[in-house]
C-alpha cells in the first residue's frame, strides 16, 4: 500500500498534468513552485534544441525531483527520451512523483527512487551506464551535487542546474560563497552576472579535477534564481583549455572600474584609473555565458511552442542572443547616475550614445537598466553625463 498523501489538486503545465498537494505554498508537504514554470519551459526547449542538433535518444536524471514535474515534462515534451530517473529523499515526494509518472503514462520510461541524489548519480558513474542529461534543481545551492552529476555524464552530455542561493553568490554572504563554491564573491552592481560566472567557475574547476571541460550553452538570471546549461566534454587537454577561462574579477569601488583577468595576472592591488583599492572576486568564469549558435535554436523552439509565458521567455532569449558576444561585466544606469548625481537618460539613448561614440553597447537580461559595453568606466560616465545634460538643456 502506498504512503498516505495529503489532499491533491491537478495542475497543467506544458503538455503534462501533475498532482500537487492542495496546501498553501510555505507548508506544502511536497515542493511545487508555479513560478518556476518559465525555467522548466526554457529547459524543455534547451533539450529539444540539444536533441535536434545531436540526434539519438536521451537518458535523463532529475535526482531532486519533488512532484516529478520537471523530469516528467522532459519525458513528455522532448522527443526520444528513452530513460528518466527521478529521485528524492522525501517519501511523500517519491509517492507523489510515482503517481505523476503513472498519470502521464510514463511507466516503462520513468523510474522513481527514494534515494539521496549523490547516491543515485554515483550508481550511474560507470562508463557504460552514464547519462545524457542531469538536471539539478535543489533548494538553494547545487554545489553538493555537481561532482557526482559530472561523473554520471557521458562525453558530450548536458548538465543543467538551478541555484537559488543569491545572497552568497551575489556577495552579500561572501564567507558562505567561499565555503560552498570555493570562490570569493563581491556585492557589485552587476552581481547577478557575477553570480552566474561564479557558479560556472565552480562547475569548470570541479570538471577540471575530473579531466573534463565545460562549454556553457545557455545561462541566465531570472526572478530569484540562476540557471546554467553546459555541455561537458572529456579529456585532459580540453580541461586545460577550459581552465584558461577561469579568472578573477578586479573591481574598484571608488571609481567603478572593473576588469576580468586570468588568475595568473592577479597581483595589482591599485585601480589603474583612480588609484583606489581593488577588490577581487575569484575564481570566476571569464568565458562566454552562452553559445551563440545554441541560443537561437532554443529561441526557435520557444517560438514554436504554445507556452503560457512564451512572450516573456522569447524576450529573455532575444536578449541573450543580442548580448551573446557582448563584453562582460555590465554597467547600470542607476549606479552611473548616482555617481554623477544626474537625471537618468533612457537605456536606448545610452546604447545609441555609446555606439555613436564608437563603442560596442548592448542591453543585458541581467539588469533592466544594464549596459554591456567595451567603454571604460570614465567613457561610459561621460556619455551618460552628456546625455543627461542634453536632456536637462
Ligand atoms: C526545489 S525541490 C525540487 C523541485 C522540482 N525539481 C520542481 O521542478 O518542482 C528540491 C527537492 O529535493 C529534495 N532533496 C533535498 N535534498 C536531497 C538529496 N540530498 N537527495 C535527494 N533529494 C533531495 C527535497 O525533498 C525536494 O523535494
């Protein structure tokens, strides 16, 4: 006889129907967050794009599954899923996920086990048992599961992960970031971009220890969470190349100067612009956050879908495409105008102003008033000051 579940209600998302506890959100006995629908939609499209580019069938593990909604959506909405492994340590979650597997006609494809995530992943680390995709969707940080996920992936497989522990990743609790990710974070105006870079840096250094490399396909920050989707590749020389993309952020809180440098270039403690003291976040990912050929494929999949939040999702992927090759470490109009004590020009005016002054300039999804540019801080501030003066005149 199965475990007694609380009263349930059916929710519909993508192409699946899922039973979730009919209880108020904070006390729900099995976790379910409707706000993560966008993240699940985008992940479905990442898998569709990955499968379309690669061909073949997919084996997927979602070892922190709760109701099973994420993994079940993958099996129902992505073609060619031959195996889906779901697990959770909560007996109620396992019971509910089993009910949902049955409800969605996935018996024979999906299995649900009550087992600790690392243990499930370890059981698939032998070369002949490795998986095509692992999705880590934990409470807070995915750090405790990254190494076992990498070990369970075959060469060319996909690691997808969510992080919701913004305070450490954004430099509000740097000590926690140091403990959890082995990296120093900083609370800068572009903290969400830094959070994604720090998370990718952690995955890259963990992969390197296993002679593996990562290639970020799609990474973003949205609402309260960060998501990464990286392809993993086996081989010591690939891992060495990947390590070259680790580096340090040097940030001057006096003038706002920022730069990404290789780890070996770390020493200088003085800002080259104003002589102020340099603060450091390290190690972080210096490389691209998305693959410029992969994101358009995800965008196309979203465009073809009939997802409820399609408009928002397409807006996100369009911006990701725009900023795919933009310089890192964006500025924000809020911080610039606070420094200059001036009124705020529009984002479009600033982007145009920078471009007509000969700089690259792009919007960024990381901040509604963020600008990625190759202009140095003083040039960026000058363009804004001029625009503000014109506006006031
Ligand atoms: C954020 S929820 C998962 C949400 C789910 N993926 C979704 O899309 O709705 C995290 C789940 O991980 C489970 N969990 C926490 N630690 C675990 C561990 N070490 N191994 C397996 N499951 C774990 C919790 O019981 C919880 O159900």
